[in-house]
């Protein structure tokens, strides 16, 4: 029996496969067929240690639309909340379910799960990265401009887990990423180094946005950082994406935000609710990207249109 494919970070799959997943997501979005139910009888266990709107709804809806079923499991609903080793929980889940999606604050814990699981483990977010978000983000860029290769992307704000996945995407898909952060809030040096020449770290958000095709931001205080909110708002003053900053980008530039958004902090309402925003399209694309991924991981061999993963 072949080992399962896990999706803990973008580079777990070749760039060609990631590109085909994005193309498949667009096809599934544009041609919605209620008779296409390749995951009939399949069950996805969704382990949530961190709250969610888009991740839960996209995975649960994706499984339903593809004919399968999703189980929502919080620490209160499992023995994880009573200290059961994550490896033990994983062995049980992988004996009963066809895949496990995990949203928590430990990439190492997800790797430990993958080491013992007999079914695919999917990273629905960790403190290190957010690969499923990037599938939807890149899909949104492809829909807007045909390709992300050769584009200039400006990341404005915290060098967080989503920023890390943008750094990884830059090296995989061949676009330039300019990251503007205040001192002390830079992305992890290992993720920056892995991006190589595709990434530049800057202090000035205006410089990062100059000539950009895509401008991206995220909240200044992520989940678990609420006590740092006031300090972070002070540190990030000047890093708000406003209309003046967007004028430095190209005339066709789009704005992305993974949500939730705090209008008046990291982004002005005029931008996120304005004509350049693709935020709601980006949010919807979480569903279609997740469908393409789940189909590739779980659909029977020979499913028409599904991306084939090769060990």
C-alpha cells in the first residue's frame, strides 16, 4: 500500500501539481455539477484547536458537494482535550476516516500526526504556514490576470504564517514578493532564505507596493496575540493599506486579504470594499481550492478531471 499524500505545506506537492490543482479549482467553480460526487462514502475528520469561519465552511461544504461527509472535532469533543497523545488520536482517526484536516498552532504536531497516519493529513492552518489559503489566493490571481508567474506581489504588515506561505509560493511559482514589515515583525529567516531571489524584505510599504500587481495584507494581531493588540497597532502605524498606497501599484493591481479584516487598522474600508478588492472572490475560492485538493487526495483513480497525485 502506497504511503498517503500529506499537505502540510505548499512544497509537499510539485509546482506542476499545484498549478493543476488551481486549474481544477477554477474548472470546478465554473462548471458546478451536482452529479459529480466522487467522494461518496468518504469521511473527512476536521480537528480544530483554533476557531475558523472560512476553513471550516469551505472543507465541510466541499465534502458535502463532492458526496462525502465532514466531522467537526474540537478539543472539547475529543480526548485531545484530556491529554491524549496526538499520535494516539491520529491512529484512531486514520483507522476510521479517509483524511484528517488539522487547524492548530503547531506545525510540529501536524508532522507528528503525518508520521503515524495511514490517511492524508491536511494543514488547515498552523503557526508556521497556511497552504490551503495560498491555493485560493493564487487561484484568485490567476483568475484576475491569467497567471501569477512573473508578477510582483507586495505583502504589507506582519511576517506571519500566511506571509510564510506567500514566500514559499514565490519560489515555487516564480513571482517577485516584496515584504514590508516593521522591525521585529519580519517573517522567519528560514522561510525567507528558502524563497531566495524571489523575495525582498523592506521597511517601507510604499516601496514594496511600487509597481505591484497584487497587494496583500493580514490582521496585525493574529489569533492568540490579542494581548499584544495595542502594542502591535503602535508598531504597525504606517502599514495600513489605503488608497494612497494602492496608487503606487499598477493600475490593474488587485487587493487580497485572507480575513477576518479590521477596517481602519490594516486596511481602509475604501480599499477592501472598493473596485480593486478581490477579497470576497478570494474567500469563495477557498471552497473551490479545497474541492480540488480533496478530490485529488481522496477520489478514486480515473475520476474525470481530478488531479492525479504521484508518489
